[in-house]
């Protein structure tokens, strides 16, 4: 099946630091999505990217759709304790758009 | 606003038992999904539905069944529970294809002993 690989697998950072994580695929994606999962909750959509090269921001979060269409990046600036959680990239199978594959996740811990 | 509601939140099953995880959404979404989440493995799609009466297999459908008799409800059935089905199960819905915004329930934690 489709494999979305995220790195790093986990991060431990000090409050106020910037964070970068990425997601790569063996296949081309037409849409890249970034979700965050708080402990004990379901994932929530943070940013959606629909065009190669697109750069989109949502507050302190910025995501980019890689020009090869096989990768995407998420940056968080000036991290705060509530940024703690697991961040997932996701994308649809290009032929139907009905099935969304999720990456393996990046677990973020912010140390106050 | 209820959104996507899953029941039960927790359940312990014995090997070979059967059960149904319930999922209901009140957003009039056509698309609904069942995922399972294992530690360090992300979310794997079990089954999905694009509308009432239509269901299809995802990445890991073996050992599960679904039905979609109404737009609102999308139950997931485990017929013969196995330890490999110990996981957290998430139901999700979306307005349409390609949009990418899936609305998730809070999850159902299932343990099979």
C-alpha cells in the first residue's frame, strides 16, 4: 500500500524554539494535508495544500507543497506548550480522492 | 455541535467475541471512514463509504465489516475478535472527495484478550 514517511519520528524541544518536520511519498500526491492529534482526541486538520510549490500559513504554522509533489514540509515557529501532540501528513489516492493515506506521525514534546 | 460521535469509548473483548462500534455524524456528510491507529503506525484506513448504501474496502479490511443504511450512521462490525485487532478506532466524515478535511470522532479504544 501507499507509504507516507514522516521525519523525525519524535522531537523534544524547548518552548520558544522553531520546529520543522517533513513527509515524503513514493508516489505523486495532488493534495497534501497536515493534521494534529492532541492526546486522547481525534486528529484535526491544520493546513491543506492543493498546488505544487504552494506555501500556506495558519498562525504560527507554515506548510509547503513540494515541487516534486512527493513531499511536504511543516514548520512551527516559536513553539508553545499547547503545540504538544502528534502531527500527521495525509493525502488522497490520486485516482479516486476517496481514500486518504496518513503518515506515521511526528510526536512533538515542548518543554516549558 | 455534536459532529462525529463514536460509542463505546472503551471496550474489552475476549478472543472470538463479536461487537459493533457505532459512529454517527450530524453534518450531512456523504463520505465516512473507519481508521485504526496502532502506536507508531499512523492511521490505517479500514473501510469507507461515499454515501448511503455504498461501502468499499480500505487498506486493512480483513476481520471487519461495515454497513451504511443512512447518511448519518456508519457502524463497524468485528465478527471474531482477535488480539491483532487491539487498537484505537477512529470514525471520520467529510463533505466531499479531494477536499481533505476529515472530521474525526474521539476514538474507541478496543482491547482483545
